[in-house]
């Protein structure tokens, strides 16, 4: 009766969705994630001690994975998955880290579960808004705490370092081993500060140390980082980890653009008050191969670029580090983008769909996260705080469209020479079809739906007699500038209600787009990637 226990973290509405009875349907869902082995020739550039660090990092990453299961679904619920008789159902649950399909509007697919709680497993399922408002605790609104009930049923806030004390004790020991092995001074300092952060939930010093880490060939992104899973308040951060190898040749090509950020900020197509802040220029723009994912970043859709830290205090002083995951991008481009383009992009523009354009669009998406405005012009509070749960979708929308703006700017300035402006726009449109499949509840998917509908309404692209899309370059440029200006104003004004209303009205899949997405599904084009990863995959 394990599945009955699984419903305890489901939601207040106990009405269960009917389980999927057709094994073939669940098998198709699993196989819609194309398998890809994470490996990299860059591992040959590491020293022996750097290679010895990898299995230590993997052990820590696996602990982040365990904590994420608790945050998103509940570890007791995960254990109950072993009782499932349908192996495809279990595989799909493992891909999704729970009972809800992240790339299909969080629809439940496991028996015993209804709608996903908006607060995932960060809050009690039966908690009311009035109860939360009346609750007083200094850790209540921290991004590093979970909310539970005490023995009397009252709310209590538990800092992560207490809630996950058992797991973090293991992390502490492993971090000690990693610090002893680390040869690069920057990596050693970062690991030292991150170790302290896990025990205090104060990550600022370790974020600064990570920003100063310039020369290490090996990188380790680890901890509670993104707040996408907290759809209730947009506060609580989920645990995750990436293990990365630096591609020094590609990184050197991109490094010169860091100094150009203040100039690029001034060129943004919006009212001057929404670009009055000066972005930091200590931020990095580097290329990596990723060799391990764990936790939040491994759930359903796989991240292909990283822009961190999220702390606005770091942004204003240093900027951010932007890490492009080239092997992950190549995998998605080959297995997803190219088949979609062949199906939906007009024959005369198909040659404009290029990996280098896809790489540039993703690369400058990450640059664009550091542009715009971080504090509202109305009250001076952080945009993230002002927009609350709406922030993630609007921030991703900003990064998408301003990334395209920057790509066009750099092409016109002769800084990017391997693609044309038309390549950038046509590949961008093809990329939207890939991204809108993420679903209406995921921040990136909502962002891309709003963008697609805005571009369609402005005539930036249209369907020809063959049902394929043709990009009108003049109208696409105008739509890009108009959409960018609208987003930058929305963030700068910090009007949560306006942001929510716009997303509700325009962040949806319209009838024709749904037909196109159905055609993509019918063509058996993968939704995303699932990785074969670990020491064996790396040849270690």
C-alpha cells in the first residue's frame, strides 16, 4: 500500500488523476527524452589531483540530488516508487523527480496524486494564506528554509542547515577531502567558503569566492540555487549541482565581451530609466563541457547555460559568471533543434538554422540576465522581490529577447563574424518551438510563449502554403525591440499584478501553435535529453 502513503505530500485536493494504463504511452514519454552520454575530451587536460576531485564532487552532487527529492516530492514518496509494477511509470517518475510532468504543465501521472502543490514540498500542503501571513519567524521568508508544522500543528521555519543536517554532515566531510585535493587557489578558497555556507545558510562569501575563481579547469556549482519550484511565493531555493570542465580555447574567444557590458547596457531599446544601473564588468563569460548533473538542474529539461550567482548584491558589485555548456547545447541542437527546423521552418530559410547561431543566442541570453535593472524605479526594492512568483518567467523573457538584441548588435559591430543577423533570427524562432514544449507552468516555457505570441501578433513570422514558418526580418526586428522594451518596463515598474495578468493572457499556447506542437510530437522528435553519466561514462 505504498502508493497510498505517497498521497500525503500530494495536495489538499485528494482527487487522483487516473493512472496511465497504456504502457506504450508511458514508454513514449520516457523515450521522448533522448539518451546522451556525458563525456568530454577536456578531461585529458586535468592533472591527476583534478581527476581525483571528480568522484568526490559526484558524491556531493548525489547528496544534493537526495535533498532535491525531499524538496520537490518527499523522500518517503520516492521510496514508494519501488512498489510500482510499471517500469516505464517508475522511469518517468525518476526523470521528473516526482509525480508531475514538468514539461506538460505539471500534470500528474502517478496514481494517488492530483494537482501539484504550488509550494512543492517546501510548505505544508494544508497551509492557508492567512495562517502564513500571521506566522512570525525570522527564517520564514528566507530562501534557505522549509516550513513545517510542530507537534502542536503550528507553523515553524527550519533553516536548511538544520532540516538537512544528516545529509550536510556527509557533505562537510567530503568538502574537506575536496579542499585538500584542490590545487587551484581560487577553487580551494571557493570550496572552503561553500563548506561554511552549507553549515550557516549564508552563501554570500562563497558566491564572491566563486566569482573570483578565474583559472581553475574544473568547476563545481553546488547548493540551493534556483527558486523555480516555489510557485507559491517564488522564494525557496532548490538544491542542485553541476560538475564542469572549462574549454579554455572557446572561453578566450568570449572573454573580451565582458568589458563591453556597460556599453551594451546603454544600447538597450527602452526608456533610459530602465537601464540606469551600470552592470559589473568582473563577470565571466566562459564555455564548459558539463560532465554531471544532479538535483534541480537534472529534473526533466536539462540546463544548457548557467548565469550565477542570483544574489543582487553580487550583481551590483561584480556582475555574474555566465557558463555556456557547449556539449549539452550540441546534444539538444542535433537531437531536437534540427528535426524541428526541418519540420517547421520554410525551405528557403532552413539554411539559416545553424549551431553557431543557437550557441550565440543561448550565450547572450545569459549575458542579458546581467543587463536591465535590478531594483524597481518605483520603490527601489529588488525586482525579484517586487514581482514575486512572476519574476522568473519575466526574467527569462528578458534574457531571451535581450540576448537576441545583443547578438544582432555584436554582428553589426563586426564582433561576431561566423553568422548573419538572419541566421540569428531564424534560429531564434526555431528555438522557440523547442522551448515552448516545456509547458505553461515552467518559467522558460511561459517566457517563450509570451514571446511567440508577441512576435506572431506583430507579424514577425507567418506560415506559408506548406504550413512552414517564414521570418519577416524587418518586422522581426521591430518586434524584438518592442518586446524588449515592454519586459524591461515590467521589471522596472515591479507591478506584480500587471505581470501576472499579462502572463495569464499571453503566456499560453494558442490553437495553431498547439497543432504545430502536435505535429512535432507526431514526428517523434524528442522533448529533451536524459543523461548517461558518471565515472564509467567518463572513462574514470
